[in-house]
């Protein structure tokens, strides 16, 4: 994983750019549809990542508040 992640982060955009270029050579204007599809996929993936990070931060905030707040009276602790 130490080598795989950086390689994927570098080669994926390069491969996508080369693929779009070859698509332009072969099909001309249809490459815009492919680029639009890639943008929609990227937006969907980004929204999933954003939601996961937001929910994780909210859980951590709740854990921090629960750890700092004193126990309510009569709780026995």
C-alpha cells in the first residue's frame, strides 16, 4: 500500500487525460459526453467523501462533549 496509493494518485489522472485525448482523436465531439460523465462521477464520489468526513467530525465532537460534561445528578456515577 505504501507504493500503490501514490502510483494510483499519479497514474489515474494521466490515464484519464490520455484516454480523453484518444477519444478526441477517434470520436471528436463525443469526448465531451465522456468528460461530462467523468465530472458527474467525480462529483458523486466527492459528495460521498464530504458526507463521511462531516459525519465522522460530528461523532468525534459528540464523543468529546460526552467526555467533558459531568454526569447528570442522580445518575449514580
